[in-house]
């Protein structure tokens, strides 16, 4: 802490500043910042600020300026609530009383941090039909990036719906997954500094059965199928999804007489 004193007759002013007399401050876009100017004096020091647009601020409360929302606190601190690129520049605090004046100048730099998604490489999620799929997408950046998803059909998913839900951390939840939901999903994290993307592949499994085919049993008059257990009273239907839109049935049957 630096303590400056100036005495003239019975008057004095003491301006206490934690940072150096001239200092650079870097903040991220949209992140609030406070510029201190703490002054002690007899008589009490009057605090005023000169902003980068050369406007002069002395009254406590909301500061009316085109730069960005800011306010002057009772103790002389200037608070910039949501800095933008026009907020950058020199902020000069002036403390004055009958004994004299003292100043401190801040040079404010405003920067943005492009989004970065923590999981970079594409990976595959395998889900059973009817279950919910959860595709994660955690991103950092300043200002905080907005998350949207692009479906395999190139539809933009930017908000929740009956089947899709975007969580606060960017995770995409697909409810009651269907075979038509298969494909590549792209997460896009975006802010004013840029964007980052992550791809995920969703695969929907078919039901299990011997030889890799799901099996169901239905009774059909006049036909039967000899299963692995030797039962020949029904038809065994084995199906597998070969594409996202067509379902083929491989049917093996035997006639009641036993011929194939």
C-alpha cells in the first residue's frame, strides 16, 4: 500500500492506493471490475473521475455514459458492471481538497476468451431403443459461450423440446431414442470471440438374439420354425436394422410336414 501525504497549513490530504500510481488492468468481456480510489483528507477529499471518453464523473450513483454501465460508489470506487470493447482506455481518479490534489490512472484492457470444449475427440454413444441418450458438451470461455446442437439431419437444436433437452452445462438429452436418431451430433459453443465444435456419434442397438438378430415369436397357422431348443410350433422372426428408415425381416420357417 502506498501512502501519499501533502500538508498545507492546517489542511492535509492522504490518498491511499493499493495498486501503483499508474496501472494496467485486463478484464474479460462482460466481467465486472472495480477501480479503487480511496482518499482520506482534512477536509474530506472530493473524488472525481475522468473517463476514456473525456466525460467527468463526480456524483455518487449511476454513471450516464455511452461506454458501458457503471456506477460511482460512496467511497470513491468506480465499478464497471459489464465492460465491452468500448470500455477500454484510461480512467483517471482525482482526489482533491484545499490542501491539493492527487491522482491515479488505470489503463483498462478488455479481452475475450474464445470457447473451448473440454472433450475434443469424437466418441460414440451406444443406446438401447426407448432409453434416454445423454451427450455432454462442457465449454469454457469469456463471455460464457452459448451452446447449441446440430442433429444428423442438420437441424439446429438451440432450445429444449418434447424429445430434446439442453441442460445448463450444455448436455443434450434425447428422450425415448429411436433408430432414426442415429448419426453424428455436433455441439457448437459460441461467444463474441469465436466458436468451438465437438462431434459425437449416436448408435442405437437392436434387441439381442442368437446370431446377432433380435427374435420374437408369433403363432402362424400352417407354418412353424424349428428353434434351437427343438420347439417347432411357431415362426421365429429375426430382424435387424440395416438403415435408419427400413426394417428387414429374415424369416425361417418349416411347413407342418417338416419340409423347408
